[in-house]
């Protein structure tokens, strides 16, 4: 009795089924770190890994890092305590590696009865240590006040990232950008506080925190 020929395609399907990998495009594929940077390709790009992060060598002669974490804040959070409070949603996990980050947050102040100071800062988990020191360059933009540029060099501190809260209704945009190298894994967080437990501020409609590897 004649039977159908066992084709190469049949063998490939059977082998893939046994391995549980019938469709390689849908798999999770592991990429080990490169021991040496790849040669720059004549055209296109070459994917590789460095210290656990996906990179590619481009035919333009440069090596590029890929991958960005993004967190969003929906707005409407009241900040009225001298103790730093996490701005909801603006927390991201980081490993023991070098990173670049940026954050921005809208601020709306009421006509406060008492003059005080508002803060927006970057904080980390208690175990998160950085070397070299953490550094964030901060721009505070708002109506009725000049643009100010400041630097935050220690995680979890209020100063010097500050803005005025007084009897004038104000709108602010706080933009923070910097870099750090974490020596242990932890979380990076945007926090808010005021100079005293009294009238505070409300976060605006949107806010964003983005972190990506600096390798």
C-alpha cells in the first residue's frame, strides 16, 4: 500500500513540536552578553548585549542602547506634607547598572494663606546606593517667576529643588534630567513635599518618569 512521502517540512514540524518551539517568532529568546563589541556592519545593524542590556551596532559607525522604561502620573494629587510623598505612578525599578533618567511634572498652587515652599525631588529605595553620586539637573518654569536651574545631588532630599507657594495662584512645570550608577537594585521615584504641613499644591494633568540604560 502506497504511503505519502515523509517530507523535510514534516520532519521540521515534528522536531519543532517536540521542542515546544513550533513558531520561533513567538518565543522568548535569550541574548547573552558579548565578550567583544561586534564589527561595524557595512549596512544595516547588528544586535548584541552589553551588561545585560540590548544594544546594536549601526552602519553609521556607532553603538546604540535600546530600551526605555516609562511611568505616567494621572494628575490631581494633593501634596501638603513636609514629609516626601511618592507622586502616584512615577516609580520605576532599576538594577545595579548605569542609567539616564528624565521626569517632568505640572504643578498648580492655590492662593495659600501661609507662605511656604514646594518641592519636587527624586528619591530611591533605602537600599539603592549610587556611585558616582546621583545628579539631577532641574528646571522650574512658572508664571510670575523666572526660570530657575538647580541641581539635586543626593537622592531623597528636598533641597534645592524648590518653588514658591504664596498668596499668588501659580502654575509650574518641573523638569528633571540626570544620571546615576546604582550599586544595588532598587526603585527610582518622583516625590513631592512642602516646607511645612500647611497649604500645599496639586499636581497637574500629567507627569512622566523615563529611565533607560547608560551603557
